[in-house]
């Protein structure tokens, strides 16, 4: 399976609970900074009014990129396992 590259301003969801930050699997945030040359990411979590309630550094395995459109025909091979 091809690894999806996480980029600045990607919308992501937590894949695990972080009770020490009062964050739980499925909560949605935005990548606001790339850390350690892309080995970690600062993710900002905001309420419905756009007020940030938490900003935390996360590893790639703690988040997944959300997609709001179907993949283009050109991107399908990279999303399918060989």
C-alpha cells in the first residue's frame, strides 16, 4: 500500500484516543505545521466557531487524512494495494 503524504492544511482525524489532551478517536483537526522534516505534525483542533481548543504535535500513525472528493483516475493506483 502506498503511503499517503500528509501536507500542511490537510484535514485529519485522530486514529487513537489522547485523553491527556481531552481528544478522542475521530476528532477532526487541521495540520498547521510540519515538524521534524515531516516526521510529526502540529494539529489544531477548533470548535464550530473557529476557536482553537487544542493544538498538539502528533505522529503520522496517530492521524489519517480525510478526503472530501472522489479520487481522480490518476490517483487510484496509488490508493490500491498491489
